[in-house]
């Protein structure tokens, strides 16, 4: 056994050296990473990933919020193989289409909220949001209102890494690289009660944050605004679940205004919040809905923009040709993988399971972690949650110095203890596969508790508490 482990370690060292020599990772400080060495994941099955040293780790992030049906499903591999044999590639640009695109579009129209009967395909969430910018502007121009080009988005939102996606996003660190945001994007406050709610109750703060939209509309002028975009729950921003008053107040503000509502469902789509779409969980009546991730559970890259009848009536009419498209949009093999993924979600009733079974079960255990002396708030909707780490419970206004340090310490303990969680500022976030079993949920919660204990001891040792 010892000999085998040594051999595996040599393998890891070899992987790391070769990776460091040629591979620039996403969202990584490569100098620091190469000094430490990457974790090498070689295999995954169900809720578990396996590294090159033979460690088994519970995938509490479902990859990057995407592997909704769990890893390694043979049915998807088979569907991919069948489609590869029939038609491995063709596009839908020039008067052509193909069966997987037709079937997937039909399925999405059936599963999405009733106003959505059309879809425009892309390869990723970022491309979906770039498409949104162009589609919103094209829509208003087609109606003779080309001045309605401003898109209102929110601070600390995440909408992707392309020029458009990162501009819609409200991440200051992203804007600081590459001269973003592009013109015509305006950011307002986020409904982050724990971090920014001051002395207001969550309900008061929800209304307050929504009214930032009304103020922005008054300042910029409705005649200049094309759309408001928001994630139903902010994911990468730290699983920020808006107060119950937020979305109803947004609806009131937009009700009689000529402004499109875009619900970025790249994370919240396909069961994550206990409904097919987060829009249903929060009562959001969107006009456009970017989707990706859970659409194929990440087995192959595919995304789309769901287009409501209100918008498609213009696009498939006075809009004429929309000069926009991607080589890999509606890729037949990715579409076949997505179709099979949706079949699994439906047949295994994973959405109901999140709403009625594993969702409430994990939420109860997660909320109990809120009793820990390090945790200022434990929140979770469906199967996406966060633990806010604070130095001086119950105060939520006092933060740790050097934001992110304690979060990173906790994240590293979590990995070491066998659970992938992600750190955002000084919080830990979670988004496991929707197939998580009760037994796996128990293991997850036990590791999270150990991780909090380890972090608490370390934070005390460092004199941060
Ligand atoms: N929108 C949201 C809400 C996201 O969370 C993400 C990715 N985390 C994106 C868009 C971008 O998707 P992609 O990484 O597939 O480009």
C-alpha cells in the first residue's frame, strides 16, 4: 500500500510539473499556484471526485455549480456516442437545422415558464449574456427605439468573463483588468442584507435595495434603458438570497415601464432552487433568461437564451436578420447531451426531490451550523447555500480584517477534510449535485462542522478572534 501511494505521489508531482509548464488556469494567480501545485482530479462518480493521490472528495460545488445530475452518468456518455455517430457537427446558420436542436428547443419550451417558447443557442453562460446585450438592443432598435440601450445590472453580480458578461457583472476586480465595463452598463446596489443591510430588517432592506432600480431609472431616463439583468440568487457573489420583499418590489417598479427584465438562470436553472427555474421560486416574470451549466449538467458545453413571446414576436418579425451567432451554438452532440440530461432530471424527479426531500433535509442541517460560534448566518434555498463567518457573533456588521483570509483558511480545511466548498470573501458556499443522497448529506454536514471547528481553532491561534 505504501509503495502504491509513493508511486501515486510521483504521478502527481509529474502532473503538476507539466501543468505548471504550459497551462494558465482560469481565475488563478499562476505564480502562487505553481509554487504550491494544483490538485489533479482524475475521475468522478456521483457526488464524488477523486484526485491523483487516490483521495475521495465530496463535490459540494457540483463542479462549478453545473453537475446537477452527478458525475459519470453512462446514459449521457451513450447519448453522446450515438449522436457522434449520426451527426457529430453541423450548424444552424444558413437555412439548416438538425434533430437534436429541434428536440431540445421543444423540450426547453415545455419546461420553461409559459412565456418562453423560443431559445437561441450559445456555448456558455458568458456567451448567453453577451447575446442578451445584443438582443436587447436589437429588440428596441427594431421597435424604433434605438436609444433604449442602457442595461442596468448590479454590484457583485456575476454574468461571465467575456467583455459583455464581465461588464454586466459587478465584480470590481474584473473591471479593473481590460478597461471594463463597456459603455452603456449601469450598476446598482445588490440585495445583500447580511453584508450591507445596516440596521434595517431583511424585509425593509429588500425594498430599499429594489428601489435603487427605481432611482436609477429616474436618473438615467426610461427612454434610455433597455433592460435590467439580475440573477434570482447571486451565485458567485456569495449565494446572496434576496429578502422576500426584493423581487416583488422589482416587479412593481418594472410593471408599467418599457424595460425588459432578464433573469440570469445560469446557476439557478434546472432544479437548483427546488423549481425548474429560480424565476418560479421567486415569482419573477422575465422577458429573457440566459441558461447554461445545469442544461447539460456540464457534460458538454452548451448554453442558451430563452426568449419570451414578447421578444420573439419582434425578433421573428420586424427584427429581420439578427447578425449574431456562434460556430458551436446548437452543437448537435452538446444538444443530445442536454436532452438526455433533461430526461434524467425529469424521470428521476430531481426538481421535486430538491423541493420536498433532499433540499429541506440539507437545509435543516445547514441551518443548524448557524449555531457555531464562527457562523453569523447559515442560509440555503434549494441546494445552494452559504455560511457567513464572523469574528464577533451575533454582530453581523463587524468583519474580519483582511477580507478573504479566514474564508480561504476555511476552504482549505474543507478540502483537506474531504469536501469541496468554495470561499467568497469570508463565507463558505455550497451547491452540491441534486442527486446527493441523505447519507452523503450527513457526511457533508459532518465535514462542514469539523471544518468550522478547525477554522475556529486556527483563527483563535492567529489572534483574529
Ligand atoms: N451567469 C451566471 C449567473 C454564472 O454563475 C456564470 C458562471 N458561473 C455565468 C453567467 C458564466 O457562465 P460561463 O462560465 O459558462 O461562461
